[in-house]
C-alpha cells in the first residue's frame, strides 16, 4: 500500500512540474518539417531539446542549470508523458499536413480498371 501512495505522490509531483511549452513548440516544428510516419521516432527529436530547454531555463532568472535526475521516479514519469504528448502532437500535425496538402490534379480521381 505504501508503494501505491509513493507512486501517486511521484505522479502528482511529476505532473505539477511538467513543462510542456518547449515540447509543443519543438513537436509542431518537427511535425511540419518532416514527412508523415514514424512519429514515435520523431518524438525523440522533440523531447530531447524540450528537456534541455527546461534544464537551462533557470539561467534566465540568474539561477544555475538544473539537470534532471534520471534516477528519480518523477523524472521518468515526466519523460514518458512528454514522449507520449510528442508522439500525439507530431502524428496530429502530420495528419493535418497531409489533409491540407494540395491534390495532384494530373492524376484521375477515379481509376478506370
């Protein structure tokens, strides 16, 4: 029972400390810059800079860099949530980009067999 409460507490703390703004920006960029497909792989291109931005962000306020401690449960939960959001955003942007892509009018709409 104590393990359950530790997991709930770690999840709660991870979601409170989650900074998704850099992830949204990088995911939108990656989704628009690269073609559709393999969103799970492209999400790494969005998560890594987002984590680095979140680590370096305290420099803006005159504090030191806060590197994430990957041994903590909160950090692992944050990375999983960021990765899942990155995959979802990149897939959504890729699908939207494909829908809004211009249609090739040289191809017939209905193929005659």
